[in-house]
C-alpha cells in the first residue's frame, strides 16, 4: 500500500508541476525512474519461490484427485491449466526413448479415457509427444513456451519433464 501511495504522490506532484494528465505524468515518471518505479508491473524475472512451488504442487495434486479415478480419467478438464496437469499425468504412461505406433498410443490413452484422438492431439500440441510418419515418442527437450502458454503450465514443468525422462 505504501509503495502505491508513494508512487501516486510522485505522479500527482508531476501533474501539479507540468499540468499533465495522470496518464501522461505516470508515463513520464516511469520513463524517468525505469519500469521498477511502477508498483503494478512485475520487476525482473524472479526465481521461483517455495511459495509458488507449494501452490503449484497443491494445484497439481488437487487436479489429479479431481479428474482421475485411479488410472481412469473421469473427464477432460475444460480449463487449460488443469488440462496440462492431466496431460502430464498421462505422459507418465509413456517410456522416454521409445517410439510408439499410433495404435500403441491409442491403447495407452484408452486406458484413461475413450477420446484418445483428442488426448493424443493435445499431447502433441503441448509438445510433450513428438510425431512423424504415424510414430510418436516423448520429446527429449523441454518445450519453449510463449507468454500465453507459460501461464497454462506449472512453473516446475521443466523439472517434471526431466524427472519423467530419467525414470
């Protein structure tokens, strides 16, 4: 709260001095002091905190409990963040380094849910599985995510994928 009120005081002082609108004065204050002056903008990328990791772990566990009944998937989540958790759980059924024919992929996914085409396509779209000539395999590299995708995947996605590849 103090940071916000201090920032607003700077902007209002600039408004009084220059006669600018709030928006223009705010932009000038940020330009002069750098983006770190704006309390509403995230600073430089911060390392993952224990709090973020525990929140991710809690969400992951809750999603698995909500959507899986043992090995069987009750329903495919509509929300993408939950869907990614489901996809990561399904990915655990595949062996790293092994190439699968499409019927083998379908058989593995059918154990969880009947809509194997959708699940297979989502695994490929999220770049957890790679595909060529009707053959599938677990990706060997962690997919690079743009800003939109990054908000859908757990912050520990890279660590989860690496652990799956090693097991």
